[in-house]
């Protein structure tokens, strides 16, 4: 492949299975262009845009599957969670995907591939070998790493926690290929945001406590019963429910009559602003949402964890003292009431969240990607010069 003199091009491989993978890719892309204005970051939903049947439908079925049949999701997660099975599934599916993926490479001609999705790591390694470009992986699960994430041929792993790094080492990833970067979130979240300004921008009551409820990008978990339980506490508050891409839920909630001021939204692109405005977050244990909540210093009540990949996130947050685990709607409502009535407890959780946060993660990852690409280019230049002299 011909390298460009004018700029560098990084191809970020992701997919909209939930919101976390692509949100992480956007956060890192922003940080890359801040550090290297000559860099170009292209974010591609590979499963939707460059995959054959049945893979292109995976983003569509992910939300309903995780919401309506979590037991089936857990079974699929666990039965595929071995390096041997991951390799066999990749070998079996490669003939279906290879032509489209190679066309993607010819279309974009990247200098580096960066996978933000576990299903795209091994295909990225194959493409990286064919095009002689480095391959990196930004893992977006906090602790529990599925086998699909891990391939020893990846040049650089950016992992969100020390626990994830230890898991990767146990599964055969060389320590020198690993950095513990934190979970990438928008670089703007590294600076504290003004709560009153956020509330004014969102047209919220500046005086009433705001409870923010979300099920991540796919709107997963017991959002409706949890929202109803919180609204019926009999405590002055305002409630915002972010339903993500769960359009059916959004329509159901908008038809409800709420006893407190309630805002029902679909997928939002200003989650940092909502977190800045919130007094309490009630959420599922999605890594992106949790990382943003830590950076915002918002006391968090975790009401749901997707079986398999998110259960360990709950234990991680609890070990940091940065969240309350309340796996039933009534338990979550009781935790909200307790936090609203006990400002010192709210402040304690907020302080521990801030200590556990890594708000600079996207910048750390961006620097690592740029440094790796610069090192590879220097090696290639030295090899060319050596060949010319010889």
C-alpha cells in the first residue's frame, strides 16, 4: 500500500450493537484529530455496511435479543467464549465476509486498523496482514473479556482496567502489547461541567433533583418498571428516561401519565450534558455509561447487568465504592430515595466515582495509536534506506 505524505488515515471498525462501541470510536477519533490535525479517522459500521448475511442483521437483532431473551444472549456468549471456538467461527465465516472487507480496504486505504468490536478483531488481523498495516484493539468491556476480543497478533491493546489487562495476559496477550488506558469517553468530559448551565440548556427545573435513567444505546433492562417505581416515591424530583434505540419503549413511556415532571427521550448525542445535569444516575452496567458517570462524578445506581459481559462491571464499580447495585425496580427506587434523603452519602459516592474515573482515556489511546504508527513508519523508512544502501 502506498503511504500518504499529506495525512494519515485510521480506519475504526465498529458496529451499532448497543451504543458503546461506536461512542468509544467517536471519542478516540476526536482525541486523535486534536493531537494530530493531519490525521483522518473513518468510523465504519462493518456489520451493517460490509458484511454478508446473517451478520449484517446482528445490529438489528442485538437489542431485542438482549431485552427479550437475555438467557439466550448469555448462552450464546458463553458457548462462543473460547479461543478455539472463536478461531473456528472466524475461519468458517471468513469466506462470506472476505470480498466485502477487502473492498472496504481498497475503498479507504487505511494506514492503521483499530477494532472497537469483539467480532471484528480477527477479521482486522487478517486484513492487516494482507495490507501490511498495524492492527490495534480498543476493548470496551471493563473487566470480563470474551475470547473474541483477544488475538495475539494484534499490535496494540488498549484496555480499560488493570483487571482487564491481567485477564488478557492470562489468555496469551504479550504484556508489551498492552496499555491500561481507561474506557474512552468524550475528551470534553475531562473538564468539569456546570450543573446549572446544563440544566438551563436542557430546559430542566434548576431546583428539583434530577434522576437520570438509561438502558444504554439499545434501551435494555427494566426501564419502565424502574421509572414508574421512582416516579411513585412521593419525593420531589424530576425524571429523565433515555430509551436509546428502543423506539417501542419510548412510545410506551410517552403515553404514560407521570406524577412527577418526566422527560422521555430516544437515542441522544448529548449524554455528557445530561450527566452534568443529573443528581443521580440509574442505569444498566454498560461500560461506556459507567465510565462517563465516573468522570461526571454522578452517584450511580445499577439496576441491570447484561448476562455474561456486564456482570463483572457491577463488581468492579462496587469494589471502587462508586455505585449501588439494586437489581430490582423497587430496590433501585429505594436506593434513589436513600440518596436523595442523604446528601452525605451522595457526596461520598460522587467522590469515589471521581477517584475511579479515567477521563483522559481517549487522549491516552489516541497518543498510543499515533506513536505506534510513527514507529512503524520510521521502521519502514529505515528498512528502505538500508535496502537502498545495500
